């Protein structure tokens, strides 16, 4: 009995030492679950604003493209402002009732502990006779909404909310307008004048030019339509309105953006109201993307523009940007 008791004591001691050295029991580890990333400012954003001041309607659109690499933000945005005369009176700068100003801004910024800062670093404008070529660069504090669909930009004296553009969405008119570097193609000009005797004169010119190695040749057609006041008969025509067309051949040259145009010959209309044949004229001018600005003898200024179906999106694209709420 003493021997059995001693053996039982030894077994209990061994078991106690064994369990005491093993420490607490281990539990099975759970598989790790990745935390989904939060909203990011990377992507495409858009903004639009309409307004009217002093009979001039303006449409402003911006399309932002941003990328994020670590805490560094880079990208650009295209800004287009379209002005339109609501009274039909043309603007002096381009002799038309509508014009657009397009600018591309380079943007850099940072994302640090959730705080976003953005700064415009440079800009490039699309040539236009209405362009003033001066922009003030701004810096922004940006706030991203919890759902990631709105990016609020705040600066010293303003605020605007950008809206995220869903992937795959095509924004009409977005992107820089690349102006033609040649005068080759069709050009138009139009003016309406109310004369002292009450008659209204509508002049439309259609030009076609070919440029090669700095030399320019071509022609243009001028159509004149005159209407009497309140339908009154015009004496030379014997009716309330008349119309005739003259045609001209031209040649010229271009160095960089500076032009010289000379009229060579003309086919004048045989019409009782047509003015006597005049001497040929010449002009100096400049190419501004979709415009040619000419100054004829006597300092008469004329702005030719590419037809809308051939022009860049500078004047027409902005109004097309409408994102569904």
C-alpha cells in the first residue's frame, strides 16, 4: 500500500509540472479581413455655372482630372467660359454674338492625414482675339464628401463643388482645344448695319484659302442684302429689298502668325444698286486659332472665323455639359 501511494504521488507531481510549464491554452486565430479603402479624389470631376450680367449670358464649365500617388496629387483641369449676347449685338473682339475662352491649368497638391490641398502651378490658353492672356493662379483647400461624390474647393474668397464623373462618361467639349496652325480652309464673316435712311444692310462673306510654304491664295464671295425700312420701296431696286454678290481673288503670305492679304481681281455683280467698281484693297493680320483678324487700309477691322461645323469646341462645347443630379 505504501508503494502504490508513493507511485500515485509521483504521477500527480509529473502531471502538475507538465501542465504548469505549458502555460495557458491557445485558441485558434481568426483569418485577417482587409479594410476596404475609403473614397479618393483620384478620377474625373466636373463643375458648371450659368449666369447673366448686363445682357451677356455666360456659361462656365470645368473638367478636372486628378491622380494620387501616395500623398502626392497631380493633374489638370480644363476651364471653358462661353459668353453670348442676349440682345444680338456682336462683341467687338470677334464681331460675333458669341465667343469662348479656354484655359488648361496644371494642378499639384498633397493629401496628409486626410487634409487635401491643391494649387494651380501653370496655365495655357487657346488663342482667340478675345483673349486677355492673364490668369491669377489659386490655391485650394479641398474637402471630400463621405460618399466620395463631391469635392468642395475653398479658397480665399470663394467656393465651388465639383461632382464626380462616373467612369466611362464622355463629357462633350472636355479636353484642350487644339487650334489649326494653318489658314487653309473655309472662313466666314457677317455683319448687320442699320443705315441712317432706315435701311438694313446684311453682309456675308465666305472665304476659302489654301496655304503652302507660307504662301496663301484663295478667293472670297461677298453677298449683300439690303431691306427697306418697314417694307418701303428702295429707289434703285424698285422693290422693298435687293441682293447681289461680288467675288474676289486674293493672294498673300504668312510668317508665324502674321499675315498679309492682297485682292487681285474681282467679279462685280451687274445690279442697279451695286456700288461703282472700287480699287483693290490689302490687309495685314494675324491668325488666332479659329480666327483671322484683318486690318484693311483705312484701319477697317474684320474678323474671319471658321464655320461652326469646322471650328474647335471653344465656343459651343460648354453648354453641353449637364450631369444628371
